[in-house]
C-alpha cells in the first residue's frame, strides 16, 4: 500500500497541448465545418465564432462588457465627469475629496473635453496641475485652474494652492 501511495505522490499528472499554426500540420478532412485560409493563420478563423457560440450567461450580459461611466457621471471622450460643480475648496481639499470618492481632479486636457460637452461659460475650476514658482526670493506653490468664456475661449491660470475654487472629479470608464 505504501508503494502505491509513493507512486501516486511522485507520479503526478501530465497534459499536452498543440498549437496549430499552419494548415500543413492538419491532415485533410480532419477538421470540418470551415474552409481555412491557406498558409499560416490564427487559430480562430475570422467569422467562425458568433454569439451563438457564447455561453448563455455571457450572452445575457454582453452590455456589461462595454465600457461605461458611473451613474452620477457623464462621458466626454475617454473620461467620465461629474455634471454639477463641487463646492469651492482649496487645491489640497479638492484632491482629497476626489481621492475619497475613488476619482481624481481632471488634467487640463480632460477638463477641456468636459467643457466641450457642457455649456459655456464655465467657471474657473481646479485642474490636477501644480508647480513651484520662483517669486523673487521665495518659492511659492501654485495650482492651476481652467475656465471658459461665452465665446468658448479657455483661460488657464496659475493660482495659490490656498485659494478656493469649485471643481469636478473625473474617472475612467470601466466595465
């Protein structure tokens, strides 16, 4: 009995797979139902798999595979944004608020896309940009805001991080 146990423990199992990359690897009339192209080709022949080949569970949830925005946001290109502005806050508080919501402050490019999907004008709003500026003898930390006038012209401004401005949080579409 001990010998059988050692044999089973040491014997293990093995499996082999074969990747077919050329028609020459398959004998004539071995695979039926499709006319494969000649030469090298993908293992799946274009058009050979349709929705009828998918599992019933997947068929009923195809919409869940598409990227979408959270319910309280709207899509603008490849970013989901909050429609209403959040209450004015400092740059740091705006960053924290978005992070707690699992979101982020938009980049200037993302906020520009938001403006394109919203009416003009748009109030001055925080964007995720910040830097240090040599101000004579001292360094000051500056944040950036973006606004849009009624003619749809954008205004990008450096502003002290302690100032308060409204903001929106953004996120990426997910499935």
